[in-house]
């Protein structure tokens, strides 16, 4: 295995690790979201206080399309 092949293998491995890290962070944020624990999420909030509670969690925005790589994954 020469240096170029090794470099390419390391880049591929790092891309996989970065994608797994992104997915893990995104999953943790979605699991911790207060909106996840609402009994009927399709119903709008009944009060302003309930609206504030539902949106109080950290919201992670997806990157714009110009910053996404293949298959819609972040670069």
C-alpha cells in the first residue's frame, strides 16, 4: 500500500466517523426535544406557555443544500 492509497483510506474512514458523529448528535438533540413527549404532536399548542415549552429545546437546523454533500449529508 503506497502513501496515496493510505491517504485515501484515511479520508474515507474520517468521512464515515464524521457522518456517524453528526448522526449521533442529531439523534441526541431529537431525543431530548420537549416536543417529542407531547401526547398528540399534530395538535397545535393550546396556550402560549405550551408553545414556549415545546420550542424551548435546542433546535439544530439542517445545513442549506449548497453546503450538503452527496445524499444530502453535511460535508
